[in-house]
């Protein structure tokens, strides 16, 4: 099992030890189009899996980003507020939104593997 | 407005071209329309501001009113709209609105007097796609029998907008180079009759070209071959018009808003203000004299977060004073901008307000529009 997991809402979460870095997938950014504003999660916030964690806005619309896992936000990517286009350019790299200290590792079981996510995308 | 879910979506004659160009297609006003092409809305927007953008606006409604002479047709149309049409010169175009009896807006429209002497008595009217069925029924119901209403469902409409639009279009129709803003002419491009007006919806110089649906694809492809021209979708059309401070029916304008509230009273000429003779005159006259209760204003958020349609506008005390009707990100402005209605007491330029975005008040200011200077051709 790889260390990156995916949600049906097109968030990814990359796990290293007990820290999960999350953001939106390349598919999500391509669907949104040009990202013009990102509201990243606040450090110290306690997120619940599936609850709103961040907001990403394209020219046309605002979209909510949901927490792929529960836990405390220990770091957020404030650079995105100045350069939101990073989400389009490198969504699963420099375009990460936040880092969560995993509260419950078993939540990852509910998420998709990279292979499963690719299969899921092919059904959309 | 037509409910898009109630009928199968229609396609413009350029649908296949949009798909071939890689457009993302979305339903809009009952049509499958390109919202953006592969380069994306930001690039399309900037391209239109610096080069020339080609828009398919064939979903809009086109019709002709034909009467015995100009005055007969003009007077008939004037019973439904507040613009001075009688004094339109041949080849002149005006912006106006179909009004309800209580001064609300059924649709906003463009009216053009034919430039051709042999077409004296002919007015061309262009209406919004989402309103066209109601508009045509409204015209059919209220126009006297002496005026013929000719719908033109087989005419397509292209818009070519941007600072390079004039030099590009003049390669095919030299007459267009010097025509003034809000004027129209009939000419031919490669032998095909076209009706061209110098107007648009981007805040830039540009044209709208009415042409038969069988001929539009060839013209679109011809224009797209020019190095200055790229196809532009509805997404950038919306961000361009927002920066230009232009109203969109169903957002800034609806059955409850009057032209005075919408701050488009410049489209009601002096003779009509004084003499009336159009639906809703009582209210409009009163609002012109006493001022409207609410007003459409420009709103500039201080931060980077866009305030979308429906966002509440609050005053310092936290009381609701209005609502955003269009809001987003202005690519040329490189920041968020919005339009909305506020109580007139809070409509002065420079008034500090709060926008309630996701439950949090965000500071903003009432500002002048357009957000980006209009660059219409004034000759």
C-alpha cells in the first residue's frame, strides 16, 4: 500500500509517519481551471474527516476542500495566498494546502489507493 | 428566464467548432455553450484585453421590427422601452430595457436603426438568450398590427472584442475601421451579407457581427486564422463584463430592479424622461426626482477573497444593507471585484462596508465602475 491516498472529492493525502500532507488532485485542479484564491486551513485547527478544511476559488466559482483525515493542522501553505496558481501548476507538490497530525490512522482505510483513484477517474 | 432543465439543450451553429477547439461545454440559457477553451479563463480574458477575442453569442435572440417608416416603428417600440428611438439616426444603436408596468426590467436589449435608406422603418433588436422567448411573445402581444415582427432564428452572432479587433476586421470589411461606437452598418465579407455593429460586452473596442447560420463557421474560422484572434468562452465573457461594470440580466437586472436603481438611467434620454409613455414611468420619474431606495454599486474587497453572488453586504454596525449580485476575480484588476445593490444611504463612493464571506465579515469599499477603464472607440 502506497503512502498517498485519495478521496472521491479529489483530495489527496500523503502520509509520512503520523503527519498527513493534503491538497487537491491534478484532476481537481484541471476541473476547476485557473485558481485565483486559496483559503488554507489555520494552524492549530482541529479538522474532522470529511468536514470543510479549506476553500479554493477559480475565476468562476468557490469550492470547498474537505479534510481527507481528522487531526490537528500543524502547518499550512500560506504561500498559496500570494501565488494561488501553484495549485494549477503543481497540485500534488508545491500546491499542498496543509499538514495534519493524524488523529486516527484507521481513517486512511476508507480512502482510495492511487490505483483505485485512477480507476475511479476513468468512471467519471 | 428559461429553465434550462425544462427543455433539451440547443446548440449554436458553432457547436462543432467549439468542440474541435477543445472547449469545455456547459449548459447556459438552454444552450450547450463553451465556458472556456484549453488555455483557460485567465488567459482568454487577458488576450481579449490585449489582442482580440472571438465570442460565439449566437444563442442571443435577434429580431426585426418593420413598419411603414422609421417614426412609425420607433414610436411603437417606445411604448415598451424608455429609450429615445425616434431620434436614432440611420445606423445608430442604443441600449435599452423592456420594462414591466411597475418599472421592473423584463430584459435588457440593443436596438439598431438600419443604415440602409431602403430599410427605413426597420429596427433590429438583440435580446438575451434566456429571455428571448418571453421577449418575442411580449413584442408580438404589444406591437400594433401595423408593425411586422420578424424573428431571425437563422442568424448567428459573433463578437470580436479587444484592441486589435478593428485592425483585424478591417482586413475583411474596410468600412468598419472608422465606424463610431454604437453604430452599425450592412456590408459583405467574401460576398456574404453581414450586419456589423461597433459594440460589445467586454469594455473593449469591438464588434458584433450578425450573419446567416450557414455562413458563420466559415467566417469564424477565417477570423481565427488571424494571429491576433483567439476563441473566448463564457467564463471570460463574464469576468470581462464584470470588470467593465456592465449589467447581466438575472443578476444586476430583474423584474424587481428599475433602470434608475441599476444606475443605467443614462439609457433614458431627456425626451423620454420628460414625456414618459413607457411602462413603469411613474416609478422611474419618482426615482429620478427623489432618488431610488437602493442603487447598484461597485464593490472592491480589500483582501484577495472574492465575494460571490448572494454575499450579504453589511454596514459598520453589522446591519445588512445590501447584497452582491455578481462577484469574482478580475484578471486585469488582479484582484476581486463585485457589483451589488445597497441602500442609497450607503451608496456613496468610498463608503466602507463588510462582505460576509463564509460567515466572516471582510472589509470592502464602494467604488466607481468600471473597475478597468472602458476603451470604446469614440472616433
